[in-house]
């Protein structure tokens, strides 16, 4: 395409508007995808439709994208296996018998702690935390919208603060490609300045401890306490019967059946990064390591259940396929989101947003500008990773050109990506959080938005103060 113009904003804007208006995420993403390719095809709608279909097929041509979709299917099999094994029931029973979780507040703290501890990949975090805490939230009449907010705000924010996981490996590769010396050291320095991620995690904790319910969240909490899990017109993002099957009486609930596979999955992640990076963690493939980790956790679960005599191999296959089928809708959403992100990148939407705002303010507000532009790109594209790929090549050279340290600019770009991701209804992490919580997606976006805006405002001020000291 020629130099990007404001026209490139139309596809993501259409997808966002349709998502809010119709509550149909699939059609919204497909509509944005069709419009994007129609624009690329000189406004020929039929050619655009053909190109959109081919662009979706081309997603499978990327190893990383294909692994992400495979991961989605595999994590569905793992969660269903753990549920069917009585692992989740055993873990919940263990917590309640030891009086660790006996109230709504403690159920929320469990979800928060799970998000903090499982930091290898944001999608794994929300799916594990959601499937573990959802029964407790329902039991103690805490809204599913609050569960979605908690796991959404302790997934990507935690992952972006850890260098040795899929997120860290991805960003380190970008920094090294930009010629940054000691990329790992710069990344570690930026952690202290990643204000939105830090504020998001701490804000969730404050919300739990002091029961802070803002706007739509207050209404959702009141509805749940009155005995209604969802609003009458709500459409849960997942079929609970698939990933939360009826308990099998012949299998005693054992916490180890949940803890061991998840621990195996978490511990295998750095091993995968080490192997794929030929001995260097930072060079490892995040998508490969995540997929290996999930498959290793699934293998551990199957081996344990065979040793216990709880399932035959045939039964394990049936349970795994049922769980994988339960996340096919999520895989479809990821497929459409990736395809939309690819064509939006082709159109230069992110570059356009960055270009029209670059140099419009004095240097002392450059950090807040980087943060807000990154947030705008992530909101309009629905991808924080895509935002990093767009903004880091802009922010890092800008810091060098201004003779300023790179770490604060890196932190501002990363923080903005997470902030915009939290606000966007077409973000994959936001969508997955809705699915893991079995709540209506737009209800999750509406209830989370006030908290994200508060965190964004605090982060903007912090970046302004930091910029004044550089």
C-alpha cells in the first residue's frame, strides 16, 4: 500500500463498534477483516472477501500463529482432563477443609494469587485461574465479571514483568533486532518503570481487600448476591458443561490431580526456552515453549490417571477431545483476530497512529505520549504483541536520538500495549478472560473499563513525573 492514512483506522474501529453493538465477537472480527481487505483491494468488496478468506488461511502459514491455535486446543484438553479427574474439586475441597478459602474475599485472593504465580503465558494464566476459581466465585456469590477482571489484570501485567517467559523472549528478540546492547539488562531495568502493569496488579489487590466496586461492577455484584449469575440477556462465552463436566463418583477428588499437571506445565516453560534457544533463554521460542509446556502437562495428567486406574486410554482420549472441542470457538476467535492483526499491520494502521502523534509535544512529555500512543494502537488492533512490534522500533531509536536512557521508553511502550489491550473488546486476552470466567464478553469489557482507565491515568501521571526527571 501507499503511505497509510486515516482510512486504515476504519477496520479496527468497525470491529470494535460491531463488538459493542451486536455482542457478536465472531461477526465483528470478520466484518473488520472483510473491510480491511476490501480497502487493500481498491474498495472491491468481492475481491476483498476473497482476500479475507485467503488471509485467514495464510495464518496457518506462520509457525508461531499455528502453534498459538494448537495451544488453545491443547489447553482445552488439559483443563477438561483435570476437571474430569476430580483435580479441581479436590483442590477446592483442600482449600475449604483447611479454611484457606471460606469467603468471597478469599476466593478472589485465590484467583489473584494464581494469576501472579502462573506467569509463563497470559492465556494459560486466565484459563487455569478461571477454571479453578469459578466454582468458588459461584459458591460465595461473587460475580463472574469480577473474576474476569481479576484474571485479566493479573495475566498480561504479570507476564510483561517477567523476562524469562514467552512475553520476555518475544520482546528481547525485538530489542536485539534493534541493535540494543545488553537487551536483557535493559529489559530488567525497565521493569521498575512499567507503571501500568504494576498499578494494574496492585489495583486488583486493593479492589479485593477493600471491596471496591466501580460503576457496572457494583451492579454485577449486587445481581450475583441476589442469586443471578448473569444478566438475563447475557451470553456466556463458553459452554460450562464442556470444561466443567459432571463429577465422576468413582474417582475420589484429589488436589494432586490438578496441582501436578499445572506445576509440570509451569516448570517445563523455562526448559523449553532453554532448549529452543540452544542454551540461551532469551533466544528461545516462546510459542514453541508454551505449546510444549501444555502438552507436557497433559502427558503428566494422563500418566497419573492411568497409574491411578481412574481412566482407560480410550476414556482419556474422549475427555481430551471433548475439552479440545470446547475451546474451538476460542481458536476461531484467535484465528480471526490474528488475521485481522496481519492485515491491519499490512495497511500500516499502527504506523499511522504513531506518525500523526510523533513530535506533537515537548520532550518532557514524551514518555506519556509513548504510553498513550501504544495504548491507542493496542486498543484499535486488539493485540499488545503487535503493538510492541510497532512501537519498540519507534520508541527505542527516539530515546537514542534524544540522548535519553532506553529503559523508560521501553517501559512506556510495553505499559501502553497492556493498557490498550485491557480496554479493547477485540483483544484476545480480554476475550479469553470472558471465556474462562463463563461470562458475557461485553459485560466483562464494561465492568473492567473503569479500573483500566484509573490504572491508565495513574500510569500517565507516573510517566510524566519520570519524564520530568530525565
